[in-house]
C-alpha cells in the first residue's frame, strides 16, 4: 500500500515536470548528463562492456566517444519521455515527421495489416504517440509489463492517449486473433530480452550470440500481414523523422527465422551506422546459449 502510494506521488511529480517547456527540460537534461556520466557513473561498466563486445575493432577512444554521446542522448531521452506525458497533439506532429506515410496506405489499400518492428533506438516513446495520427485503422502497441503496476498503467495511458490500443505481451496472440479480420497497424519492439524459457532462438547480433524473441515472426504468420521496420532519425535536438522500411510482404512464403533475421539485421545495421542512439545501458546479453536448457 505504501509502495503504491509513493508510486502515485512519483507519477504526479512526473506529470508536473512534463508541463515545463522544452527549453527548461533541456537544461535539466544537461544537468542529468553530468550526474549520470560523471557523478553516479550510471551503468558505465555495462555500457563499456557492451560497446567493447559489439565493436572490438574500434579503438578505446572511439568507443569512449560513442559512450559519451550515448549518455548525452540518454539524458535528452529521459526528459523527452517525461514531456510525452502532457505534450500536445500539435507538438507531437511538429516534432515527429513521417517521411513516407504513403507506404502504410499502400498496404491497407491491399487489404493487409502491418507489423512494424522497432528497437530501443532514438525516441521510440514519442514515436508511439505519433502513431495515433498515422491512420484511422486500429493502432496496436505491444508492451512488456514492468514490476511496478502504477508506473506501467501511467505510461500506458500516456502511450495510448492519441488512440493506440495497448496490449500486454502475454495477451498478444489472443488479441491478434481477435483483431484478425480488421486492418491494423501493430508495433512490437524487437530487441527485448526474452526469459530463459522463451529463449528459443539465438543469432549473432552486434558480434555476440543473442537470444531473440520469435513473436514477430509467429504473429506475422498468424494474421498473414506485411512486416516493416520503423526507423527513427534525430534531425536536431527534440526533432525526429521516422521512415517505414519494407521487410517482408508474403510471410507464408518465408523460411523459418527469415522474418526474424530480417528485422534483426536491419536494427543491427542501423546501430552500426549511428550507435549512440541505442540503449547500451540495457543488459541485453545476460542470457547465453549455454544457459538455456536444450
């Protein structure tokens, strides 16, 4: 009860902070960077290890540059995520520009639903808000529940306030079957770490054996939809474009793991191109192939 009360106070505080204008939030971000990078050294060891394993051919100086840029961007991402709690529809559309919305219309005009694979790359939170203005068809965002129910509910209300339907990962298959006969735009973050029980497939990702969820591949074949990747690019501080990249049009004609490899490779190449925007402080490689029971 006390924990829930404190959590509700925390969400109210986040709401109040979200009312601040962007210029003040970015001043806070500059301070956050100093705190995270220099003072508390938040997960610096994890970030250094991840970068060293992912980019062994880069020099230490090059990896240190990526690390510093990552922490600088992470501070911006934190305040932008808080701002998303109360940001207006007009400002979302101003700050998140779709470069090729016609691709979505193309698939829907063919009578095909869409699964959009994504990564923890750039501002994926603000991108989910912008999907509310993308189409009048159902927009679904699949989320992984956190241990704190109050914060999970709080951020789900934020993500869905422009019309998206939030679905827990555990409910995904049932809901996708339920929505099968209506056109929908479905977003799944593809670089979540599966549990040991769900780690059925490993591939090489950023130079390391990596457990990958097979959910996108399975769901794509269940509803026979097209698969795209949505790429987010930073234009300038607080402003982004996102581009839809076609990956798979005929899922029933694919080989096992072909769909999974398609979205994993695209994300990998995107990270290699601009590494500072991925979530390096996440313990992505905590599950090893030898940890999984055969």
